[in-house]
C-alpha cells in the first residue's frame, strides 16, 4: 500500500503525476491553498504534507499522529514551529535555489518602479494628466551609480548584488550575521554594520529570513538613520519590519518611498495607509511567482517529500531540523 499524503495547494499536473507514482494523495480542491482549519481535519491519517506558508504548530502536529514530513513549497519556513517539529520527530523541507533569480528580478522591478515612479506615471498617462514632460513631479531618482544596502546576503541577496554591481554600476553594502569574504571578493560588495548601511544607502533592501532575532529588526530607530531620500524595499517577510514604523517614516517623510512585496498581514487590509501612498509600490507577495519558478518549486517540494517518505535523506531539510 502506498503512503498517504495531503497536497494543501494547487500544483501542476505533472508534479501530481510524479507524486502519484509513490504516494496515495488527497489534494485541496479549492483555487488557492488549504487553510489551517482544513489541514487540521485532513492530516489524521497522513504521513506527509505539501504546503506553503500554513503554520505547522504543536496543535496541528497533535492532529497528525502519523506525520513524518512537512514539505514547504517555499524557501522561507517561518511557518514551522521548529521546537514542536523536533519534539515530534517530524522532518521539514523547503525549496531553496530554484527561485533566486526570479525573486531578484522582482526586487529590481520594485527598486526601478519606486525610483522612477513607474506606477504613478502609468496612472498619469491613463488619467490624461500628461501635459508636460518637465514637471518636477515626474522626476525620479537614479538607480545606476547609487548605493544599495542589502540586509541579508543569502542566495537571493547575492543575485540582487550581481544585478546591482554589473548591471547598474551600483555600490553595494551588505549586512549579514556572518561576513562573507568569498562574496565580497566575487561581487565587489562591502560589509557594513547595520547602522552604517542604513546611513549610507540610497536603497535599503531587507532580504533576511524571519526569525525571533530578525522580527521587527527595522523599526523607528532604523528608519531615523536612513537618508531622507532613501527608498526602502522589503521582499523578505512582512514582520522583519515594524509596519507601523514604516508608515510613520513615510508619512513624516523620513524616507522618500518604498517598494513592498510582503506585509505584516497578508492579504493587506484595504484601510492600511500604505494603500493610499503614491510613493509606495505594492505587489501581492509575488517574489517567486513566474510559471516556471512556481513549477520548479512544486517539483522540488515533491521530490523532497517523496525522498523523505522512501527513507532517503532529502536534500533540502531545513538547517534547524537536520540530524
Ligand atoms: C511564497 C516565498 O512562499 O519561497 C518563499 O519563501 O515567500 C514565496 O515563494 C510563495 O508564495 C509560495 O506560495
């Protein structure tokens, strides 16, 4: 008899076929993804689950006595309660690597859109406000030859740095828990302590994973250090930034704009003040959202799951859960 698993999110049919060779699967039939409550009711007889972002906590694990592996279809795994998973001996995997370039592209789209007012100017054209091309309102900020500060020099941070250095002739400062000499050498980026990075960067990018340590690491104090014409970009997780402090910094013109893909609450509430700010570009957590990359992520997650259930060691067990 095949192992029973649950697929909590829509995945491509060829990935489903691959899983079907090894597992007996039940899948969420809705458009988006199964929520927490749905998962609670599905996992009592499952040994594996493939999901994305839904929290995996003690309560959920208690409703899943047979569960051996949780395969996240994402690189971030802040939805895992690592302590609870360790205690129950449940393996957790993620999908690093396959999304790096795609997320780096989106980051540059946000940098360029915010700097050159692309969204605002698009509506300018559509609303018939295009009278002159010399109105100061239309002037943006140069991206090329400016300074980009990257907080979190992981795989995605490095792909952003590559674009910045070799595509846009930017100076790149980075702040990371560990200094990375080989990356400095290869990409010509410079390490800076966080405060120096915040003071000197024209664009500040947060690309660190969300942990207890990085929760609200960018707060009022950090916004106060940034240049008044700095543009702030967040493509990590909403909660690495205190969103109230971000809103205040934008309202008080402590920074000049922002490009955001992630929020403390997703989807964002329509009464969130960010919605009405023309100097802020908002995307709905689409960093990895190209067809190819989402297919690749689903396939990698499926391979992680199958390997784990076949008794092999999958390549992408999250570091905190490695034996
Ligand atoms: C999302 C991401 O998980 O990989 C990550 O950490 O944030 C994204 O790729 C994606 O929305 C998956 O649904």
